[in-house]
C-alpha cells in the first residue's frame, strides 16, 4: 500500500456562480507526461470483480483483468479475448480453445488451470459472488487439455456469452488458490492492458500500461503510459481541477453543471443502458381496471408528451423510446409501433373505449424524480385521466406491483449494464412475479430467445416479442438515461452505453 503526500492548496475561479473553491492540486500529469488523471466521486470497491457492485471498481477491474470473450459495443459482436475460439457443443456445454503465450502481470503463464480454478471457485455459494445471476448458470468447468476447457451449464442461459464477455475475469490460479478474494483485492493480478502498481484502497490508484499485454487482445493498442485515479467526493473540486488541468476525466456531471462547464472543457452527453418506463398491469385488481383495455393503454401513451418530458428532465443524449428495452441491447428491434403525442386522438380513443369522462387511477413511482411523474400526471389530466401519484421506495413499489394492487408503475431498469434484451424483457414479460401481463405468446417467444444458443433465432424471437409489447401497449417506454462526461480539451475519449470507460482506447488529440 502506498501513501501519497499532501498537495499544495490553491484557489481558482469556480463556475458561473462566481464562487471561489479551495482545492488540493496534485502535481500535473497531463498530455506531456502521457498520464491520464481521473476522478470518481464514490470510492471504488476492493478490486475482486466478483464482489464489486459499483461502476467505479468495475472500470478499474476491466483494465486489470480479462475474460474469455469481449463484446465490441460499437458493432455488437462478441469477439475472442483469452479464448481464441469457442462453440456450443450441446445444449448445456460450451468449449473454449485458449490463447497461448498470454502472461499475467506477475509473469505467470495463462493456461486452462486459471480458467478452471477461477470459475469453479466463484460459482460456489461460500465464495459470495455479488450477483448470482452472473454465475448460477455454470455447473462446473473442466480442463480438457492445457489450452482447452469445457463449461457445463446448470441450465439453458442465453446470457452466458454476455457474461463471459469481460464480466467473468480470469485470475492466476496459484495466487488465487492461495490468497482468495482478499488477496486478489489487495494485489490485483490480471492479463489486462494495465497493471496496478500502487493503491490506497478507496482513495487513489496508480496503473501503468502492461507492455506484455498479449497480441490479438480486443483491448490492445493502449497509448496512455499511466492512469491515476483519485476519489474526490466534492464535485465542485472536480470541476475546478478539470478546468485547471489537474484532472483530465470526470463523469456523472449534473445537467445544470454540465451546461455551466460547456465551453471551458469538453462536455459529452452519452446514453447509458438504464431506461425509464411506465408499466401497465392488465391483470391488476382482477382485471377490473381501465388499464385492462388495450385502447386505453394506447390512449395514455398518445396523451403523454414524452418528447417534452425528455427535454425538460433528461436532456443530453436521452431520447424517447418506443420499445420495452434499450436500443443498445442485442435483440431490441426498433421496427415497432410508435405512439406520437396526440391528445385529441387520445380523447377519441378513451371515448370509444367507454371513458369519455375520463377516470381516476393510482400510479406508484419509484426511483424517478417527482417532477417527471407530475409531468405525466399533468398531460393525462388534459384528456380527463386523473393520476393519484404515490411515491414509494423501490422495494415497496415493487411489492405493491407484484401483489397486483397497481394498474401503473413508473420506474427504471438498468439491465445490470448488459447489452442484451435477455436482461430486461423476461423480467417483465416472461411469466414471472413482475409480469402483470401474463401473455402466453410473449412468454413462449422469450423462453426460446433466452435459452437458444443460436443468435439469429434469439433475435427473431425477441423481435416478435418487442413488436407485440408495443402493439398491445403493455408498456409506456419513456427514455434512455444519459451521463455527462467532463474531459480535458485535448483528450480523445469515446463513451459507451454500458458506462465502462475504455481508457485503453483513449488518447490525446
């Protein structure tokens, strides 16, 4: 563990407010020294990927570790990483031919033993992997030879390939067997493009480019010599350091502050995987609710000025959605029925459905801003529908939903940051506890899509599902969320919707 010296305090002019900030300014490490200076507001968790929930720690981990596969989000392709090839050899078996000549940061050679030790360890309940969904589909992993392994699946799981694409990193087997999760967090050793050379856990991390990173890696070509990551909880301090040149990269800047910083530094707004939605429940209250009528559901979408709501409350790269998934996800077909804002049409549809005088309806909202819910209520009031807004914590709101006590639920879903419709559609339309539609045809299509190893078959079944969800207006998709990045003016950085910063692909202009 390294202790870093305190820095000299300086003051600089702050944002448009005219306030003056006092901040600790580190020794500049900019384009000239080829070091990227980064700040997070929240502390990264200990760097065992299997125990991390927050993006901060996962971003660091993805620079240090590699998985068997990798997903190119620019093309949607799954490409080789530590495995040079793979195939499904049966409904519940996958075989991987591993790359040869790969080195870990400690000099150890990468072999099948590393894959077997890592995956067979993290699937055990006692290991305590943070998200069981990521590993509970693995029954066991076998070594076939020094550079070939077989994964035996405990159940059909179409998300398996997505999980193996960098979400399940491989650790050096001898070190991991001896030191376990605690050892990996204290001394992270991977095969990734950067190696950790020092850390003050939760406070500061120093990474250096790994010159022995293997040829053919999808993360190859890193040009930055070093990356320094600090935790700076006070956002005003981050803004000041970014403008002074002490920082090169910050993120999750509130829209109002991003607007004030615009022109002083680079501001990029980029969409992320999380989406907002209003779920309709035809099965709620025994079906004795206006929501049980298709034309009513369609009318409510026509009556909601989603474009204005996006502009007012999301802004940036957020857009109105028409599908019950994120466009960045595999299987999220966009050729579906869309509902333009048309309150007069909404009134006519309500009258035709027998609700010319409107009706009253409860809508719980959770993990969404009250002004956004109030804007929806104001739009629906114009066509005679009175929303009784009920703000709840997410767990309480979901409880009422699952108890079939709600005709409408306004919330958001992040799909674990994974670009595959398997991580959203079946949760709400696959026949489980959160499915208050219970459409047998949808469940059948989604079951096929979620369990098939044939990507074309998966895409076809997901496409049928999202089209029917839109036709029947089972959901009112709202918008995809976005995040604002603040960058040094001479930094070339491309954001991606999974919110994993790819600094190995970042360079100076």
